[in-house]
C-alpha cells in the first residue's frame, strides 16, 4: 500500500455537501431549537463531505437537555417529534435522527464504538456544542458487527434491484470494516472515498475490481470479505453442500423472512430476485451475524439451518446484545428512524428472560422464547401517546436491564469487553 493521500472530493460533492449543511443549520436553528435541546450535530455522509443530491439525506444527532424525571423527558421527546415532523415537511431530505439524553451519550460509544469513532471525528455542530464522545477502542467484535450490518436489508435489496451503485458502495463499507477487524487500522477510514483509495492501493485491489463488474459481483465480494473475517472471531464451520433456503423469524411470533444460505461466495445466487428483506448469506456470514448483531435470530432458525452452523451464539454474544438492546437510545428514536412503537415492550421482555438465564449460567439457546402477541392483539400507541404514556416506564425498565447486563461483564472489562 502506498503512502499517497486519497484525492479530495469532486467539485459537485463539495457543492452538494455545502447546500445540505446549510439546510441542516437552518432547520436546526429555525425549527428544532428550543430549551428542550442542548445541541444538534450533522452525522454520516453530509458530515463526512460525501453528500450526493438527490440521494443523500441529512441525518442528525440531537442531545436533549437534562430533565428531572423520565416523564418530563418523554414530554420533551413528544414536542421534539412534532417539530421534527414539521421540519421534514419543509425539507424532505431530512433523514433519521439519533436522540441522546445528556447524561447517557456515552452509551452509543460503548454499544457501537465503530460508528461512534466516525461521529467523534466527523460530526459537525449546527446548534450548541457536541458533548465529548469517549474514544472507546474498536475491538474485532465491534468492527465485524458493522461488517455484517450491511447484510440485513441493504445487500439483498441491491441484488434484487440490480443496483450496482449501492452494491459497490456496500462492498467498500464492508472492506473498511474488515480492514479494522483484522487490525490493519485502529479506526475505520472516515469516508468511502478514503477507504476506496486505500483498497485500490492495497494487495486487495483485484477484489475491488471484481466489485466494479456488476451488482451480483459486488455482492459476492461482500460475502467473500465476511468469510475472510469469520476466523477472526469464530471457529471453522462444516462445509455446506448446496444452497439452503428457509423461512426464519427474528423473534418468536414476528413476520418470517426468507434466508438463502450459499455454500460459498461464488455459488449460484438464489433463483429469482430476492425480496428486499430476504437474507443472502454464507454460513460464515450468518454465524457472525448471530454472534455480533442478533443472537435472538437463533431461536427463529429451523433445525436444518442450525445444523449448518458450528453451534449456538456464545455467552458473550447474548451479553453484548442484551446490553445494547436495553439502551435508552433505542426507546428515544421510535419517532425518528421509522421503526415505530409496537415492539419495545416485547423486546425488553425477551431481554429480561435472557438475562435471568445468564444470571443463572443457563445457556439462552437451550430454552424456548415465548411468542409475541400478534399485532391484532396488541394496541400499538401513536408516536405522541408512546412518548407521553409508555416511554417513562419503558426507560426505567431498560435502565434496570442494562445495569443487570453490565454487572455480568468481567470486572476488568470497560467499554467493549472482549468476548
């Protein structure tokens, strides 16, 4: 790899970025600024200088002021959500927002050191000052979790749509995560442009050339990199003889999704275009997904798929997932990332069940999780009612569960324990 610096962004990217940043500043100061808000900052592509009109959205980080209790915080979130919805009408490219409580912004750095590293180095304040994000070291588990993140919805959607631009973009993101996981760099490259430059200058350049051929080729490169990352965290798996397709559920009672499990990255891709929410993985990719992103999926796998893996998710995988999924951050963003209000009770109930097992040294994979009630049996609150009526009790429960999860980590572990 040469020491040459990556080229700067093209002129149109600088212009697009400047326009997006100006819009974010205007929206933040004219529509969102109130005593409820301590600071607002720009995140992701607009912050890193890679905005592309009209594809890019303006994603924000919002830090709430301190409140005396959860009820006051819930009412402030309702008011913020109302203003955010109006701001989106004025500027439709306003995207997602991470909403932090002032006293717990460090949670995001502990739960996702990879993304926090990028935010810490690239975020641009547009209202107030950004509270300091602690520089939590990025372990292999953290980087691999970011690597497999792209296989949930993003990679299969690009394959279905034959969207080469997006598939190639995802391959660069995955290579950046693999480079971090393998110890080649301590923190991910800040931009895709920088990551692509270093990839092209490395001994891995032929893999990038393959990703530039077509959407299907880029997807194969994504799978190749996941397979390459697998031995960093997990033991070798038995060889899969042929394609396995099966219906799976993330949690008992949730809508099924189709999993296409390929024997290797060069195997024939599933016939027909996969649906956007399908999984297209190798056994190694799925094993990493279970052990870094979502061990709860294990309970939704049929026996024929479980048999393709080396075993259930590890104790550490369950522990990391429980702590992360019990974050107050996940409760605050219900109205800001399009995930709605319907599953928070069920998620916390499953976390409590898993923690009660871990506290007794019982393997969570050996028990059966209760099915969630169907949507017709549960009244799903509106966003406003959720923040007013449900959020305070849910936040108290989540904080208690997170403390129980943290207590199970080794005493010497800080931030992101190795596991």
